[in-house]
C-alpha cells in the first residue's frame, strides 16, 4: 500500500521513451534535500540532455520548500524529457522496460525493488543502513555507483551529471 497517492500516468509517459533510457529519481518517504542539493541535482538533470528522467518530488522533499516560480521554470525548460511527480508506483516504474537507472537514497526496499527490476543504481545514502546498503551495491554486488556526497553535503552538478552518465551509458 502506498503512503501517498501514486501518479500511475507516469507509466504511460515511460512507455513513450526508448528502452533503458529513463533515469528514475526517488529519495523515499523520509529523506530531505537542502536547497543547494536540489538545485545542483536539477542542474545536472538539465545538463544531461540525452537522459530522460522521472523525478519524485514529494511535498517536504526540500528543506524550506521550493520557490514555485523557479521550479516551474525548471519543469518548463526540460519539457517532455523530464517528468516530475509527487509519488510513483515505484515497483512498476523499476520493472518498466524504459527505466535504465535509479538515483536512490539506498533504502533496503528501494534497492530490492531495483534489483528485482534489473535496474542499475546511483546511490545517495542518507542515514542508518543506507550507507552500508550503498557499499554493498557498489563494492560487493557491482550494480551501481555512489555519488560522492554525505547527507549534508552538496555535490556539484558536474559530478552528479558524470555519475548519471556513467550509470546510464552502462
């Protein structure tokens, strides 16, 4: 059962994209981003013009909220290449043939769903077991890459874009 209303229309949008081309981004139900982290990630997505993305931006994801005007401008600038939703049917998204990568907080359930869908991951761990999960994903299982960030740090958009391309290009 979902914690929030899922945007099932995103599955139709995914079906318009080539196989393994879409980066799915979700930080789960608890993790938060600073303003700087959010906008660096948005800048990285904007610069990866050949990577379509589906981004879960739930209420309270960004500390202090989002400036509606700037957020609307970002969404407009990426057009149909990106889709921003408030919650997703995650397992269905991760099993969709168009999904080619998953930027995740490395929560155990999210990782299991990604593994079951055969989707490589980009790890941005936050707390608790997430750092250990990320280490397993990168070092032991070799099914993803980690962004060089700790939960309070901001990562330059160029570095985020580099890791996105690394995972999405295989």
